[in-house]
C-alpha cells in the first residue's frame, strides 16, 4: 500500500487562465496576451508579496530606538 499526499488538481487560477486563453483564441475577448496570461502569475505574485511584507515586518521590528 502506498499513501500519496498532495492536493493535485489545477486550482482556480489555472482554470481561469485556461478559460481566458480559450476565449482569446476563439476571439470572444480582445484583451492583450499579457492580460490573458495574468492568472498564471497569481501564485508567483502572492509569494513575492508575502516575502516583501515579511521583509518589511522584520525591518520595522529590528529597528533600534
């Protein structure tokens, strides 16, 4: 018996990105490609945002009076 863990699946941002690509290819939407592909960068942007907030918090709490 092997137990596998993990969430699997594509996630809401992945589904949204695929929907946007399909809509762009069938010419339902007339958005630029950078906007169509934006949902695929959502996880990366969230990660960078968390890192920046953590760095800001560390900087604020390590200041000497």
